[in-house]
C-alpha cells in the first residue's frame, strides 16, 4: 500500500471532520511504528518497519488506524489534544475504528487467527475471569448475611469489616452490590466492580450487555460519560461480526478435528 491507498482506506472506515495527511517517512524506527502530529495533522508511518508481505501490510494498516484515532480524537476536541494522548476516549475511538475495519476486511483481527491463543483465551476467561467473578459475587452474598447478623447482635457492620475481616469497606460494599445487582460473573471481577458503581439501573444494564457482546471497557465508559447510551446497544454489524468470528472458529476447529481423526485412523490401521 502507498500513502494515498492508506488514506483512502482510513476514510472508508470513518470520515474526518478536519483534513489530514498520511506520510511514509521512508525510515525505520526502533521506538515507534508511527506517530500523529497534531499541529500539522500529519500521520507519519515509518514504512520501513513493515515487511512487504500480508502480515506486514496488516500491521501497517493497524498502525495507521491507531494514528487516525488520534486525529479523530483531536477533531472531537477542536483540533487539539491534551498532554495525555492515550485516554479512555482515545481507546474507545480506536477500538470502534478497528471493529469497522475488520468488518470491511481492511484489517484482519490477528487474535482470531491462532487456535492456540483462542484455546488459551477460553481457559483464561472460564477458569480465572469467570471463577474470580463468581467468588467475589459469593463474597457479597455472605457479607449481606454478616450484615444481618451484626444487626441482630447490636454490632456495627463497618467495625466487623474493619476489625474482624480486615478488608476495605469499599471492597465489601462493592461485593455486596455485585450480588444484589446479580451481575454476570463472565465479565470478571474488575468489570463487575465498575458496573457495581453505576447507580442508574438502565445504564448499568446497558453497560453490562455491551460488555458481554464484545464492547471494550473504555468504549463503554466513554459512552456513559458522554451520555451516549445508544452506543452501548449492539448493532447489526456487531452481531454479524460475532457470527463471522464464530464461523471461522468453528471451521478451524472442524479442520483440526478432521486432521486428528485422519491421524488416529492411520494409527489404527497399523494394528
């Protein structure tokens, strides 16, 4: 891809309110693959960092999208950026651009291309995130029981948490809310803590559904902070993307099992 092709690809993902340039530096950098200059609205790509094969082009596009997210972030802020460029708002923009690019086949999601990584991801989500979420939620249930018992014996529950359990009061209150709100443990304890802090039930329910359907935490937090709750609802494109990814995973699993079946049959023939 050349500079013009990269810019055309970026604009096909999302339009930009302010004009920008894509420039290949012709250099190789050991520090960064690209950068965005706010003053001149230039996306600089160190093109010699990328190989000429499909993998290298995919990384080039990924880097361009990252820098384009900085440009769109600056556009939303009137053409300027704060000293801290990688804010939650930036990551929300970046993740949305990546999702659109993957749907348009402009960028390939490399995380969906490794059976080993997908297997490990499933293990991490099930054994650690979900089980940890379940444990914290169950802790909240038992703390509610302790609250009632403290009330019966005339003791302050806060003192029980401080002096007997020796855990932060905020942690105890959050765990209790996790149980009371019946939050989904598949989200993991960290996301559940965030949801437990959302007072509005509709916002909390919308945020939970958005996280469960694949929205990143930064995207959800930014949408709520900006009052853009409509962004939490999964679109038809989101649903199509999830189905396409599932189709790819199933096809890959079937292919792997078919190969293994062939190997087993060959081994059986030796007996």
